[in-house]
């Protein structure tokens, strides 16, 4: 009888202990997912070597996130479903509008944008120039499709959701999250075409990591650049001239025809051949701005007004170029497109690149 009583008492105590266990409450923060396609939404073979980008819906992406309901209440919207090589102005405008709509919802803590990795840095930089830093925005992708063994998309998305719901993200505006790492859109670039650690920031390094399920930033939020308005008219056409040995005047003329502005992916500190110089000088004399950037995508290119005594016909500064600062050619193109939505002087354009083209 004593043994039976002891067993009953033990069972009652165990039941009390089970009832006393804390129950993890559902998350209260809301996050809006804006999906655009890319490898993160790809479907193909298990090895990830053959797949079709943009084949998985935003709802299926969210459904593949284990435990996401403990991080945030997530809602999704399919903006597009394309490989990021097909990213275009129409999709950018829709992203801008839907992100602003999410900002206007007081229950939404932040926005996550799923994107292909090939042009991810361009979209992230564009949005950082046209969205106010009211709420955090993270652009995220994957190097392996959703059907691959060890697909990196779900982990990257969960990390992105953790970043936009973190109080430490306040005032940081648009960010990029890939492979447990947080980047500033001005300095991030894709440097590898295969590995999951495909992104880096050669000039500045990352701004934080997502470790032990929480974002950790290396410093306080950087001052955000002045927001440039996105007008209703089609964005100006900006040509990109890739400099190389033996480039001729005609080579450049074929590329820059009918352009509203030109980005030079230059050699060294943004330089170019004597043949290219003739074509570019003619453009500048017509009032078409030319921005010098490094074709290697790394370095700070500054430009000062050359003095008459310092000029020579063999000097690249003989062509009045704008210094692209730390922006690579693709990002400099985006900034010049936004800046040329209204007439600006050389000095005004240089001031915009000085402010937005570096994280100093």
C-alpha cells in the first residue's frame, strides 16, 4: 500500500512539474516578406547544379522556415519571380511602393526582400538611396536552390527575419544578410559564383554577424545618406564603359550613344586609354556627366578640379570626371540614374557621390 501511495504521489508531482514548464509564446513582431525570385526560390536537382530560378512561391518559402512563428508573424507578397539577371526598373518601383506601404503599417517591424544573388547588391543599394531608414529592410538570397541538399535559403531567411526584428537594427536602413553575415549595401559585393560565402565588403568589411540566433553589430548605426526621390518618369539611361588595353574612340562611342550619363569602369584609379579619352571628353563638353570608378570594384576614387597648370593632354583629369568614391560601376550607375532625374551641376553631382559613395 505504501508503495502504491508513493507511486501516485510521484505521478502527481510529475504532472505538476509538466504543467509548470514555461510555454514559449508566439512571436508578436510582424515582418513583411517581398519575394522577387532568384536561386533562393529555385527548384532543381538535389546537387543544386541544375535548377530553374524563381520556381517557388513566397508562401512555400515561408512554409520551409522551421520555427519562424517563434521569431515573428510573417506575411508574404510575390512582387516578381525572376532570376535576378532580369531585375528591372518596373520591379524596383514595385518593391519601393510595397516597402513604403509596409512602413506605413504600425504593426510591421521590418521588411525582408528575397532576391537572386547576381544583382542583389544593386537592388539593395538602390533601395538604400530611396527608402527612409524608418524601419529596417534586409535583402537576402541564397547560393543553393531550395531543393538542394543543405539549401542555404531557409537559414538566410531566418537570419534576415531576426535582423529586422532586432532593436539593434533601428536606424540602420537597408542591409544585406548572407551566410550569417550582415553587410552595408554601399560596400557589399558578390565575389564568388559558387560558394555560400559568396559576398564580401572589400573596402569596409561586414557590419555584423548573426550568431547564436541573434544579430550582433560591430558598431553603432552609420549616418544614412540623403534620400533621393524616385520620380514617376523613366529613369535616365546610363551607359557603362569597361576600360581595357587598346580601347579606341569608336569602341566608346558605340557604347555611349544616346546615354544621359556614363560610368567608366576604369583601370587603376578610374583611368582609360587616350582613344577613350577623346570620346569621353566630347561627351563632357556636351554636358553629359562621366563618373570614374575602378573596374576591380575596390578603392576610393576622388576627383578634384584640375588646375590649368596641372593639366596635360595625357592626364585623365583632362576629362572632367566625377569621382565615384567607393562605389563599384554597377552601384555608381544606379546613383547617377537617381541623381539625374533632375538637372544638376558637376559640383552637385560630385557632392552626391561624396555623401552616398562612402560610409565615412
